[in-house]
């Protein structure tokens, strides 16, 4: 009887294994066949293998990059090595990652984001979930996105941001002092670390009117966020131990708890002060969180002022974390690229300095006070703005992931149609 039971278990295990193997082979055949058909149509893609797809090719490319290189370097490096591909091409990384259509052209980006906005890919929500818990302006769509974007809209206006110039200048002065100190010591340092601290402090001032002071000391919110970022995964790691690390959920829970405790305390403090003042605070002194809470209170009856709606509070808290995360990667990267671009183009640097001298005078020490007193002086720097825009064009710090749809093709400048169905559409820059 025991032997029969053992044989039954063994048979069941073999049946399950064979089912899994057959299922994998069928999916592999379907995936490779789909790319093979597109290849036969002459659509752009790197050298392709009918068994391994582009896995080996991508491995050769990534092996030449730094281990911590930004994912955007992969398609950029491919384009540099194979310029004949053009700005739109396919990548077949199944089963390690999804099959992708990479879109770098301006025309292609317009088609998938403006002309007919493709829905955001589910992997994006998975990636951001440890930061924003699935309630954020990046992954929301449709009516829900419009509702919450409307609540935060006042904080995105240029006029409002100009009113916060004093705080931004103060944090930037700390950044400059750190740079000067390191330059005097002739020390080798990571510019990204300093830029990360700067953007954290600036966002802390703008969003919460809080001095995070991460440029001078440790901060629990900043430390929690940085740890969380290190443990994020898009679900395409080649190393299975990295992809399915059992410690990751525990670390994510701990970091979320640390960040939530800090932000919850700030929200409660601001909410209490607004209640005391009946929602009236001078606009010039408001942070984004004050604007959001003021908007929230204006739509509530006086009897409901004592308690904040839990859903609203959760969303606000998650959005603050997302603001910090976004600046942590995008703004700080752009700061680094600006320094790099000006270093390799001394003639451009000279023109930028001349423009600053014409607006702020020859003494750099006076610039912070002038900007604080009249932030609109910054509008008199068209060449500096052009440099920033060109850096963003050359070194895009962000990319998006969308999911293709049946019947939707991206059309390149030559008129070729690139089907998007069942593909992750990776829009860069």
C-alpha cells in the first residue's frame, strides 16, 4: 500500500514536470515565432537567434556595462553599435524579460503617448508598488487619474514654484558648499550622491516644507527610501536569486513602515495647523502638502475637519514618496549630466557664465540673494535653459513602459508599421 502511494506521488510529480516543460516549450515556440515573422517582414531588430532570441546578444552588450548602469543604457548602447537599426526596433528577451518594442524617435513617442496613449504596462505598477502602494499619479489612468491630478495641480504651476525659490536656493547653497569643500580637498567623489541629497532636500522643502537636511546628516525618510530603491525589481533579473529573493518583501515592509511613520507625522502636523486656522495659510508659505490639504478641507463640511479620510491620507502619503523617488533618480541624474556636458564643452560653459554675469553681476556670492528677492530673474537666462533642454535630449533620465494593443502600430519615418500587440512598448526620452 505504501509502495503504491509512493508510486502515485512520483507519477504525479513527473506528470506536473512534463506539463510544465511542454507548456514552456509551447510558449517559447510562440514567442520566437512571433518575432521570426516580424523579422521576415524586414522590421528592425539586432541579430536574432531562433532559440535564444536576443538573450545572448543583450548579455554581450550588458557585460560591457557597469553592473549598476541605468537600464536606459541597454537600448542606447545597442543603437550606437548598430546605427542601421534606427530609433524603433524589437528586443526578444523572453523568458527572462518581456518581448519589447523600443521606441526612441520623437514621432514614435508622440504616437504612443499623445496621438493614441497606450495603457501603462502592469510591470510598472509592480515596480512602483513598494514605493507608492499602487495609488499614485504615475500608474493611475482615466477618470481616477484626472481626479487626483486635479487635487495636486496647484503644486505644479510655475507661479507657485517661483514662490518657493527661497527654499530651493538655500538647499542649493548647501550643495555648492559641499562641492567647494571637496574641490579644495582634491578628493574623488560620486557626484550622483551629492545630487541625490540635493534633490531630496529640495523636494522635502517643496512638498512638505520640511528640512530633510540629507546633505549634512542622515534622515530616516531618506534612508528608508534609498534602501527601498535598492531592493526594487522590474521582474526581469537574469539572476533568479535576485528576482525571487525571499528577503525582499521583509525589507520592503520595514522600509515602508519607516517612511510612512515619518510622512504620517508631517501630514498630521500640517492638517492640525490648517484646522486651527480654518484652512487659511498665506499661499507664499505653503508647501504642496498644504495646498492639497487646503483643497481637501474646502470640499468638506466643518463637522468633518477633525478626522482625515483614510483613503485620502494614504494616497497623499504615497504620492509624497513617489515625488521623492522620482526626483531621486531623474533630477539628480540630470544635474550630473549638466556638469558632465559643461565639462566637455568649455566654450558652452563660458557662454553660460557670461549670461549669468550679465543677469546676476560678477560676484557669484550675490546671486542667491538676488534670486530669492526676484525669482523671475531666472526667466532672463534663455541660453542656460537651452543647455538644460539639450542635456535632457541627449541624456534622457526617464523612460516609460506601455502595453501594446491589437491593431495599434508604431509607424517610423520610412512608413514601416511596427505592431505592438503583446509587446512591452519601451518609450525612451
